C-alpha cells in the first residue's frame, strides 16, 4: 500500500487493556485550567516509569462544565484500578488542589467508582463542608483563596493504551514536522490522548534488555546510528524515526486516531521526505488489541 509516495507497511500496532478515568478541571479562566491540567498530567508518559499515562483531552468552554467556568478535560490511564486510584489521589491533591481558583469534577457517569474529594476533603482539617446535589456529593474545602470544590467520586472504565505508529523519514526535521501535523489532527478527536512529550516519542522501546533490571530498552532495529551494527529495519537513506502513541477510552477511538494521524503524515508525502509508516508490536503475544495499518487505511 502506497499513499502519496509513502509506504504503509503490512504490520500492526499491539495495544493493551488499561483502566481510565476522565476528570474535568475548571478555573477562573482557560489559562489556569490548562495549567492545572498540564501539571496533573506531568510525568505521565509511560506506565513503565510514571505510574499512569495522561494528557489533556480537550479544552472546554463555560457551557460544557459543571460550574459554568472555563475548563479542561483530562484523561488518566493505569494498568489497574488500584494504581489508577492511588495516582489520581496524589495528582489531584498535589496538582489541582494547590492551583489557584480551580475546581475538580468527574468527567464520567458510568463505571467503577474512584475516590476523589472523598479523601481530599481531609485537607480541610475538619472545616470542610459537604453538599449533596441529586445523587452526587461535593466537598467544599477551605483554602487561602476561598474554597476548593471537588466532587466526591469519579469513575473508571476499561480502556485501551499503546496504539501507535512509526514515521520513517529522510531527516529528523522531516520526521518531526510530519508528527507535529499528525498530533494536531489527533488533538481534535474526542476520547484519546497522546501521552508523550508533545505527543511524540523518540525513544521507542522493545520488551526486555541485556541488563536484567530493565523491563524495556531501546529498539535498536529502528536506531539510525546502529544501522551497521544490528539487524536493522531501516534503509540507508532513513535518517530518523519517531513514534506516536495513542491511548483511548475505546478501541474504535484509538483506531480512528491512528488513521487520522497517519493520513496527516501522508499528506506531506514522499516529497517532504516521508518514506514509510510502520508500527510497534511484540508478535501479538502481549496485547489483545491489534491495529493493522492497512485495514485502518483501506
């Protein structure tokens, strides 16, 4: 399969089952809502070392938030409900409670419950106040700029993490430009995030290492500087490879985001140095979700 001079490799991305929650952070204006969201999802690129993977899903206007203020929607993904709950509590307390003017709400209505304000309320040292609205309880926690309003629970549900594709290009600059265009397209889609810095990964990994303490290590087959030393997957004129990893609430959303991102890359085409689209997998043995590139683009 060739699209605009770019080869679509006959391979698949292998993704994993995860547990996800959606939070809504509001603030006095979009700037402070975004600051809280970015801080909450900092150091959340890979569960290998970060505990959870996270990112801002979308920017919300006043009509789309529970308290009628500007906000952001945040997605957090963990390998289990217990890990996700622990990380959520820490990040909500350290990154949202501390941020001026913010409030924190659940962004999901179904799924298994996860504590949110239920535990954060204890920061109020006995001065916190609860409010029941319908079937939802909220906590008002006194802070130095007024009150921090937080919903008592959010929920979590099964999700998909690790959808991905690789962009092979003649130069580093061309690979980066293509991936930036793909990230901009994916960012417009609901239900997905690209958790790595700017949405892009340069340190694609494989399972295992020659060092027993490491569970993952560099994917040498795609490293241009190792082309003459290893069994490479690169041609002589490939100068750089970058990866985009996608997590989503549902399998269909991840597949749609992969398709959207790949199409954005292919719009640049071979004239802009893009050579091939590939994907990372482990032979189909580790992840239950397989996204075949040619099927996605057919």
